[in-house]
C-alpha cells in the first residue's frame, strides 16, 4: 500500500508577481514548498521550505485551501493518480 505524506506550498506575492522555484534538472517551475517533516504543521513546513529553496524568511498568512490530490485536474494540469 502506498502511503502519501502531506505537503505544504507557499503562494508568495509581491504586487502582481508570484514567486516560483525551478525544479532541478527538469526546468519546470513550481511554488516553493514540500513535504511535511514529522511533527511539523503546514505553517512550519512552508517557512522551512521557502527558506531552504529561496533564502527568504516569511511569515505565513492563513492557508488558502487544503487539497487532497488523487487523480484530479487542477488549473488544467493533470495530476497523477
């Protein structure tokens, strides 16, 4: 049985600009974020991941939404089941 770990991603905005990070060698862009470590909540994960990926120290606001991804399409992008 495959166990999925929860993740948290930040939407960091500056005026009309949105912060994205590049994914390794693939050249794809994504929101900064990643998987929750044991004992972390989503806010702690977002702060840690943004700091690791960009060097920025942020203070998260309220979560925008919680999404369980299991084969659904989000913003026109097909996600794996």
